């Protein structure tokens, strides 16, 4: 997919109209590793090569074909160029200067939101490729040929076979008796086997191209059955990237199964009972209690929530933090999510004042937010870090630390590794960066934060309450 493909006609015309055309001869250098961040380039004709010139002979990391973009991450986070890029043939590129592009995105906030969301999704895909042990492909070029494709296809067929064999007789039995326990258990057992085998397959296959091949084959085989579930249907068929995520998350939190017939309801119930979704439903209580325990109790308080989600956490916080009076500011890029909070805030408890701010979260995470915020006694980052690559996550944590009062804390709530990750990531199109406790600790160290509390929460959810690493800690009683 070309970089501009996700943008609508109006946004695409704005971007193309702001670009200049640059022509390169074969071998001519476009970007030098270590140079300051700056312009963004898109291949219009020809090809670019990402090259590691630190080795002898040099290594061509990847070829960027027509439609590929380079320089967009450096534009977002301001980091120096990470690789040399040169023309692999006579090449024409579109060039956006840093100043012109920044001005365009600021002038058109809807375009800015779409741009930063698309860049964040590209970054997640690249980080996943890197963490899977590959460099080839990390810059969005052509897919590599897949070795042992026949063996992978056979493995996928074995995974889907049991579900295909189990579902028809189970559905027949459930039509006769929707409460048939034997048929229900047979269906659950088949789905458990699918989850186990999908995890085994995608754990065993390390090559990124092979994993993509296997994932696509699994989707072709299993999606017709999974989409009978309301959750799977919404997840797999949602359009416009992450659009619809709040609606899907609301379905998870409400925890009421639905779908196409009795089989669809049972598949939905099975999906809703996956460890990740159970943990998400159990997260708000411990998170709210942890925040309340670390807020000052002798004066008015300020709390910032980054990422509104479905609004359920806002309601929980508002109820628990009404004494002493508390100002809760909710920051999110979704106008619809913030509108729901605005509608309900007049009915909130006395003693709590709720403000909403629409802000692109990727831009905010990299210190380019449009609004100045006052110092906060607590900042809650909920359901966001698992969508951010390392540099952006550290940037967000560093920014939040700078917004804290002397005794303020950052409460980080995220989801760690679990056995259902491959199912959610590859089959439900719900990709996340599942960081281990050690990896999270690395982010905190880089942001100069120290852990002051680890509330118990159902795995794979994780909550870390953090303070500035130079703060003198005062012991707080356990609940």
C-alpha cells in the first residue's frame, strides 16, 4: 500500500499540493545517517535504497518502491536520521520541507490527525518487524519470497480442520437445543485448540514474510467462522484503520455476547473470555484505587487522563475522586469519545470538574501538542503505550513527568504478553506492542521515572505508578 492511499481525496490533494518535486540520479544520496531530522520524501518514480554503509561491503537494508515514504518518523520525533538513503535508479520524489508540512498539518487539524495516526500505525508495523528479528522490510518495501510456503499452508489447514469438522454438527445440535452442553463444550474445545495452535505456529515462524503469509492464510481459513461473533465481525471488518476501536472496546467492557445465531453467540462468549479482554474489564477498579491512594488528600487536585477510551474509566475516577474536589482533564483525539464525556459530565458527582481537550495523541506524545496544560497531581496513561513504538513511548512518559507537581505520579496501565496475543493481533486485527515488565522498566528508566507502586491486577494487564527518579519518596499505606 502506498503511503498516500489511506488519505481521502481532499487530504491527498492538500498533501500533494504542498510538495515539491526532486529528481535524483542513480547513486545520488538523499539522506545521510546522523543528519538532523527534517524533510519527508515519497517515491514518485524509480526507487530508493536504505543502505548501511558502516560495514564493508555495505548492506542494502531495503528497496523503497514507488509509493513508499521515508523521513516521516524523524519528522514526528525529531530524532537524527537513522540510515543512509540513496537513489537505486534515476528517481523522482515528492519532498515536503519540515516547516511547510508542519504548517499544513497545523492549519488543517483533521489532516494532521489523519497524518499522525497513519505514521503511528506504520511505526508499530516496523517495530514489530524489528522485534521479530528482521531488518529487511523495515522500511516498507516489497515482500520477500516465503520459504516453505507449502508446509506453512499445510500447518494452517491442520489448525482450521478441527473447527471445520466441529462446527456443523455442533450447530445442528444447538438448533435443536440452544442449551446443549455437549455441543457447547465441543465448540469451546475446538476454539481452545485453534488458539493454542495459532500461538504455536506464529511463535515457531520467525521470518516476518513467513509470519505474514501464515497470518493471511489463517485469516482466509478462519475469518468466515470467527466473523459470526459480534466482536470478531467488528474487529475484522472495521474500516479506516483504528476507527471503531472505542465501539469494539465498549463491546468488550459490556461483556454481553452477541452474534449470528447461537453459534455466533458462543464464539463471541469465548472471545470475550480471552485473558486480555478479562484483564481489560478488571483494570479500572485497581487503577482508580491506585490513583486515589497517591493523590494529595489535604487540598484540591488535578488529574490528566490521556486517552478517553470508552469513558468508563472517567466515570469511575469521577466517582472515587470527588473528595477533596478534583479537576479531571481528558485528552483524546476522538471527537465522538469526548462528546460522550461532555454529555455525561453534568450528571457527574459534586466535587469533580471535568474538562475535555481534543488533541492528536501522537503529536502530544512527541511534545507538539496545541495546548498548554497546568501542573498535574496525577497523570493516567491508559491503553495507549501498547500502540506506541519505543521512542514515542519514552517521549510521552518524559513529557508527562515534566507536567507533574513535586509529589505527582504517572499511572501507566497497559497490557503485557499473553497466550491470546497472536489470536488478537493476527486474526482480530488488534495489533499491540506487548511489553514485558522488564521492557516497561526500560521505558521508565529512559524517561527518568521510578516505580512507587505496583497494584495487583489480573494478568496480562499491568499497572505501574511512577514518580520522577530524583523525587524523595514517602511511604504510603497499602489499602
